[in-house]
C-alpha cells in the first residue's frame, strides 16, 4: 500500500507541474493521471494484461471514430476556418476605420454634437471588440499551423494578411479612433453660458505659447483641411474600402471558401467568385497607390495653404508645432499609413491568386511545420484556465541600469578571480566541489520558492491524497471501492484550477452538470428497467444538448461533465461493474462530486491561496514595467549630443516590450473577471473593480499611443531626432525622466500599497517646453534664411510652412500628439492610483487617504446625469440635459443616452480640458488692472 501511495504522489506532482507550466499538455497528463488513480486505488495487487486493455481499447476506439467522422464524413480543415476568420476580421476593421474617419470629419464640420458623441461612444466600445477579433484570428492561424490541411495553398501562405497585415491595419485603425477621442477632448461641446467672444478683440484670443491648445484654431484648420482635401479623402476611403473587399474575395477564391461572410444589419453570406483576373487586381493596386500619393500631397499642401491664408479678421494662423497641428498630422499620417498596409495586403492577395493559377486549382496535403517549443507555449487547452507566469518584480526589469550593474559586478568578479587565482589552486578539490554543490542547491531552492508551477503541484498532490488516502489503508480499500470513492479524486483533478475564483466557478459548473447528467442517466435506466435500446436512445438524445453546450457556449466543462455523469450512472448500473442500484449510483456520483469540489476549494483557500485580485495587481505592475521599457526605447538618444537615427534593434526591443505589455493587460482583464467569482472577507470587490477596469483602459491607451509613435518614426523618420537632437536632447531627457518617474511611482503604489508622494514632476510642462524649443529653433532657422533680402520677407510665412510640413516633421507632429495623449492618460493613471492607495497630501490638517468610495459615488452621480433644465421655452425636454463638469461648468446639450457608456477616464480628460479652456477665456476677456 505504501509503494502504491508513493507512486500516486509522484504521478500527481508530475501532473500538477506539467498542467500549469505547459497547458498544451493538459490532455496528455489528464489521460496519464486517470488510469493511475483507478489502478492504484483499486484492490488489485498486481498488473494483469486486462488492465491496459480496459483503458487502451476505449480510448483508441474513440480516436478512430473521431478521425473517421472528421475526415471522411464531415471534413472541415483549418484552412476554411482561417479564411472565414480573416475575412470577418478584415470587414470589422474596415467598418471601424470608415466610421473613425467619418467621425473625425464630423467633428471638423460641426455636425450634431449628440450624434458625434454617440458615434464616439460606439467607436470606443468597438476597440475591445476589434482586439478580440484580431486575437481570435491569430489563435485560428496558430491552430492551423499545427494541423494537416487539404487545399490548393497552405495556410501559412496567408500569414502576411491574417497575421502581420491585420495587426498593422488594426493598429492604425485604433490610432484613428484615438485621434477622434483627442479631438473630442480638445473641442468638447461649446458651453452656452459664455460671453459672446466674437464682439471681443480677436488678438486676445490668439494662441499663446503657454496655452495647451486652442479649439478655434483647430476648428479653422480642420475646416480648411476638409475643404481642400475632401475629394482626395473621399477617393482614398473609397479605394481603401474597395481594396479590402477585393482582398476578402481573393482570400475566399484562393482557399475555396464556400461563402464570404458580411457584417451589418442585413448580414448574409455572399458566394465566392469563380475566378479573378490579375489585370483587375493590378488596376485596383494602381488606383489605391495613386489615391495614397494624391492624398499625401494634397493634405500636406492643404496645411501649407492654410498657413498662407488669412482668417476673416485678418488673423494669421499659427502652424508651427503645437497641439492642433499634432492632431491633424496624426489623423493624416495614420489614415495614409493604414492605406499603405491595405496596399501591401492587396499586393499579397494578387500573389495568392497567381499562385493558385500556377497550381491549376489542384488540392494537395500540406503538412504542418511544427516547432515544438512554439506549440507547447502557444495557448491553453482549457478556456477557463489562465496561465500564471513566474513572479515578476520591478527590480528584475531595470533595463540598461540593471545590465550596467551586472557588467560592473562582472568586472569586479573578474578582478577578484585574478587576484585569488593562486589561492584557489591551493585549495582542496573537495572544498571546491562542496562550495559548487551548495551554490547549485541554493539556486535550485530559490527557483522552487519562486516557481508557481511547483507550488501548484504541491497543492494538487496534497489535495489528491486527502481524498484518496482511504484506498491505501488495507482495512478500508474494499469499502472505498464499493462506494465508488475513486470518483472523488477524479472530480478533484477536474475541478482544481490555478486560482480561488476559477476553482469555485468550475466547481459550480461541474456540480450543475453532474446533477443534471446523473438525473438523466437515472431516467435512462429507469425508463424501461434497464433495457439496452432504451438506454442507448435516451443517452443519444441527452448528448445532443450537452455537445451543443460544450462546443457552442462558454460553459464547456458543464456540458462535458454532464455527458460523463449520465453515461456513468446509466452504464455502471446496467453493467454492474460494482454492485448497486441506479439510485445508489446516483447518490454516489453526486456525493463524490461534492466531496471532490469542496476539498479542491478548501485547499485553494487555505494552502497558498492564489487570489485573482493579487495576480491582477501583479500583471498590471508587469504591464507598467513593459511600458517603461517602451518609453526607454522611444527616449533613446537623450544623453547623446549628436543627431541620431533609430536602429532596427531598438524597434525590435520595443516590439518585444509592447507584446509583453499587451499580453499582461489581456491577462489582467481575465483576472478582473475572476475577481467577481471569489470570496473576500473585507467586503465586495466591485468598487475596486471599477477603478482597476479604468486603469486597464488607461494603460491600453498609453500602449496604443506609444505603438503609434514608434510606427510613424520607423516608417517616416523624425526630423527632430535626425536634425535637431543636439539642440533639444536636454528637453527630451526631462520628458523621459518625468514619465519614467511617474510610472515607477504608480508601480510601487500598486505593489506595495504605499501612498503616492505629494509632489510629482509635471510631464506636461516638460513636453510643452520641448515643443516651445522646437518652435523656437524653426523660427530661428526661418529668420536666418530670410536675412538674404527684403523681398523674401513677404514669403516668409510660406517658406516656414513648407519647412515645417516636410514629411519627417509631419511625422514628429503626429508622434508628439500621441505623446501628449500619453501624458494626459498618465495623469489620469496617477489619479486612479490615488483613489486606491491615497497620497501623502494634507487637506484640512489630515492625511489624504484612499478615496475610492467617494470616487465610485462620483461616477454613479455622473451617470445619473444631474441635469439643469434651461428656462428657455424652446429648450428640449428632460431627455436632453446640460451635463455638468466636476467644477460645475456646462459642456453643452447632449442626451443622457448619448453619454451613457462613455469611458469615465476620457470624460474626465474632456472635462478638465473644458475647464482649462473656459479659465483661459475668462482670464483673456478680463480687462487689465490699471494702477491708481
């Protein structure tokens, strides 16, 4: 009995470790632990030839039937599913991109504010849906790359479209949505209770360098931009939409997709084309290429003409680098860059069609090119299981400083080794081996102490032995077998997850499935007193809804355990593998389910509890670390007095950090859902969950803006870095230092729960100083170039505009717009952290403490839309109200339904900007004080 228990401990430990460290192998270790549990907990004392037969024959029979049905009867290869997912994702991206461009123009021409806000709300919600679509398409491609395909073209040949192409196009689309959010935050909605500014001196309203932005200037630039580029913009949108439709048709034709899915109110499936002419694709390629070129030239010329034109009051338009130009440049560059990605996908679709024509439409088998490491760590086998990475602390990711300290330590170690070489030679070899053994043991113990897989394996082993120990007592083994005690450890294996919340949720699902399945199995046996044909028919009818639940809904495990339970209760009673009636088997099944689930829950709660809210903070901290690495890549060259050009290695390092940050945020979102399923002694976590949800939203916004900056720099370069870095590197250093310091402070606040310091340097002010320095440099160069003659002075404004609107400087304008938005969301991140941990500030003589309760109440009161109804008889009804900002200023008349669902962080940023705008206008219209 003791030997059997030892082998069960070893098998359980291996199962737990492999299950968490390599989720891809879950089915393998599950099929390993099931015969081990059944065999070692039985009354058998030796292994007979019937033991492997009882397990191999059913499993191999099921595998053979599955292969026969999936290959011969209902063949459905992964290439078809990949094509469908790719086409659906392309259409979703096309829909969001078109809506974002139209909304940006709608803000510029001053359409109905309620309609604009409602469309922006829908676009903001569609960002999460678009990300999930792209991730699903990526997951389908990953699965197809490991499967056997029977088609004309291999699934891997679609990677430039389904992988890189869709990802890049999604990034540009999200940046267009971000530009719409920025315009909303800057423009807002005009308040009604302001003084009539048209009667005042226009010179007082001219933008000053100290101001962050002028909505009047932005409206004027947008209006002129739309007037001048309306035709090229329409042509570009039309060409891009048509190109994406052709890409979808080419993909469907190349991979023999039976139909083309469509997205919309009248969604249907169109037939795939029977043939596509290469000349037709070439015409659309030339059309899109010409549209991109014309839009780029026209948009640049439009801003140049806007600088030369005079306003209605003869006011010069300031077109030097500032926030208004940043926003317009961001929209223009992202729209143009997105069209370029569409052009690349269109060219690759031509390659697919040509390759299909060369192969004359003959299908063949395409074997997968499997890289074992990539396959093992590609995804999880269980949708409800989250892989918890190794514990990551901020000290492990210090970047270059950490590497420099390591190199310094290596130098010291080398010098010390050189000094003590003679001493080491004279030491006994036994002492050296003992020291090496101690060093290796220390490393091993440190790895075990910080390995989540080891801790999970230990908990799993303990839980299995808690429900299986009676099988190793000689006097109880017969009783354990008769009461079906082996079902308890089997249920424990299926219920025990890697977190408390997920374990409780899976326990609930499996309990419901077990009860329903056991009742159905009991009914199947009792219907005709154990008639074989009746049992078979009723079980077949029961498997239909169970498989639908397992394959068509997110409650997969409930459907799976329901099928198992009804088969176990009905067949075990009919075959009499263990003596007992159907009622007894029903009770045994339900009781063992409760025992296994309760033990799994208690083990998770008592022994090293893994709380979803703790891992939520860890992954948010990890995302902040990766964002800090991304910022270090963007701020490269801040200590270099020379002009710099970004290297490919820098972009590669940024890509790795960006991918890790996105993965950490996705995992944090999943853990945020699991926080609703786990108990908490301090009360409900719902209030904190709202704050953490906004933190995830803010961090995603920062990641998107940083990716936009790097993509623009990689494609078009940066005039400031390549020409003026030697003159602005000090200002760039200040911006990078303030952003890095703020991120570090928020990281420490999340991990240590310590209050934030009462003073943080202003990244906004540092960025404004950098922009003013660039403006000064451009004006100085323009002044120097105009010293050659007096006649050149008349064209100084046009020369300055042409100099400013070079492509690289336009790219820097767009990047600076993204950086400005990063700073705004960084300030919002600090406010959210203060709501959680408080700040070392003094208000009314007491220390400022976490105020998330007041913050939640503020959100609820904002969502209640406290309205102030106008006394105007022509005013709209109660459905339309003047929404009030935090300080009491009205931001216009918008219906409650239009504002419902708008992200709270974006609303607060817009509110702050409106308050700052009205404060600037109030100070600008005040008469100057006269000395008496």
